[in-house]
């Protein structure tokens, strides 16, 4: 089972929207081997390596930036195909 973390600043609003959209995408593409976790970024900084992929709808520290997919396209729709392509690659789907 692959582990996907979706974070935002507080762990409630924008990450909830992102979880819904990514969950729907996973279901529509029959990627049923991915478990989604939702949290606020500050709570996960020391656990980033526990996940196969991370999507963030907030600014992340430079130290973890290479490991994180920018989740802004999930909110705006601009660049959504690239986001899903990056996610697919990171999860090995």
C-alpha cells in the first residue's frame, strides 16, 4: 500500500479539498493501492520520509521542497494534468 500525505497550513480547509479531488482521481483510475493521509504541515515535518508522496497546498520549507508536489493546481485547476503526472510517477503507478 502506497502512502500519500496531503497537507495544508492548518490541516483542514484546502487539504480537505485536495483530499477529495485526489481521492476521486485515484478511484477513477482504479489506483486502489494508495492510502491518503491528511494533516497540517507543521505536524508532519519530521515524518516526511514515512510517505511515498506528499502534496502541499501551502508553502513548504526549502529542506523538503524537492519531496513535495505543489498542490495549488488542485485549487485552481491550472496545471492539474502535470500534478497528476507527477503524483503518478512518485507513487509508481
